[in-house]
C-alpha cells in the first residue's frame, strides 16, 4: 500500500485498516512462533504498511498533510487538486 493510497482514504477508513493490519500481524506472529508461517515476507510488508498508516495519521495530526474528507465527491476534488499541482 502506497502513502498516496492512504492519504486518499478517510480517517475512519485508515483507522479500520490499522486495526485489520494489527490483527493480521498478531496472527502471523503466532504462526511464526509455531513454525507454520508460509510467507515470512508478509510480516515485513504489513509492518511497513502499519508504519505508513501511523505516519499519515501523525502528519494529519500535526497539520502537515490533509487526509480525504468524508464523502466520495471530496476524494475526487482532492485528486484533481493534486493533479493540478503536478
């Protein structure tokens, strides 16, 4: 998951995704401890995704970057503004 994808999500969606990743990491760590883990690289990608989510939440908290607002129309406007700057 790329940081741009995270910033296009609303805060509620990001928090929900964070919970899902934390649960999945917990389950994968259990599998690792019992030697049943099929794909050990999944741990790394989930840890990095969790870090990206935490970074985006912190940036929004500090006012450095804005997350998408509630509603689909505002997501489209945010993307259009982003393209205009490019």
